[in-house]
């Protein structure tokens, strides 16, 4: 579905159901070099179980690739809040963000606490620093960097449904998605851009101090991109402000693909 955000048509997936702004809404925010499709299972479950759904494509990504990518996390948070306003939500929404998207969700919840009912941070870390070597590889050889990150994002080469389901290959699907998103954006090197957005965000603890809704962390115990210990400072900061829960899944960074049932169970608990 298209919404008019800053005078530009902006796409958000609604989970296979007509969007109803009077329902409690779940807003999904993807990570670096991803799009709304990483949320398909979760978005469809929510849409078919009493929620409105907005699984966004950030500017410069997916179906919003014609828009200029935004420079930093605060700008992305403002864009997200503008999209929520354009959607005409009648009540506060739950924000669910993965990786880079978790920083955007956190910043949005801090900027407009009256518009957010739940904050769910998936595969998060703060600070979300990126190694100089990976940043340089993303700049000079993005396809090589994509392959590196893809390897680091999964806990095993034999996770379901790739095993025991013949014909399914989670790592291959993730690689194809990232390559498609990268190649679809010709204005700049989107992979390097997204990683620098994560690396440069310095407002996490200040944002946590302004959050006013319950917070949930969904972390992969074998995550090599954002290890659970890297979320501890943010967990402690939010615990002093709001009810905070931590859910740990047997997965790596791409937990929506690698542990879909456990991920859905954790999200349902967070939204309960």
C-alpha cells in the first residue's frame, strides 16, 4: 500500500489484509540492505490476528528505491513517524525493528512516546559499531562484503527449512535479497551507506531515557553480527525506565528466517 510521506508515495506491506487504521498497529522496520519481505511470516500472522500491519521499505530500499536514502538514524525515525501519521493510526503502535531497524524504532519511540505502545528490538546492539575492515570492504567490494555478512548472519548451514526441506536454502535467499536491494539502488553504494548509518548512531542511551512504553529484546544466542552482550548497555538503560523483557532464540542474526516459529512466539509474547 502507498502512503504520501513528505510528498512522496511510500510503500508499506500490510500483511495480505486491507489496512485498517482503527486496529492496533504493528510497524515493522527492516535492517541494512533488507526490505519489508524479511517480515512476511510475522506480518501476515499479525494481519490475520487482529492487528493492522505496516512493514515498511525504508527510503532507498525495496519498492521505495526511487527515494533518496536518508542520512542517519534520526532522519529515518522522523520519516517513520511521518509514515505512521500518513497512515492515520487511531492509537499508539508497536514498533518492531531488526538490526539497523531496531535503532530507528528506538529513536522513533523516544521522539514520539505518545505514538508508541510497545518497543521490540530484534538483533540489536548499542553502540552498533562496524569494523573498519568490513566498512572498507563494503566500500570497495560490496558483493564480497555481502557474502561475508551473509556467512556471519546464520548460526548454521543446515537450519530449517533448508534442512530437511530439499529445495530451500536460507543463505542463498538472503544473499539474493541483499544483492537485489544493492543493485536496485544506483544512486550510491547502499550497503556501505547502511553500515555507516549503524556505525555513526550515537544517541541510543539518550533515546532510551525518553522511552515510555514496555520494551522487549529478541536476541539470537549465536548472533555474530550483534552479539547479545552488545545489547546489555541498552537493556540496562531501558530497565531503569520501563518494563523490559529479554527473549533469547537459538539462532544467529537472521533469526526471522532461521528460527521463524521461535521468533513468532517471542513476538506474540511481546505484543500480548
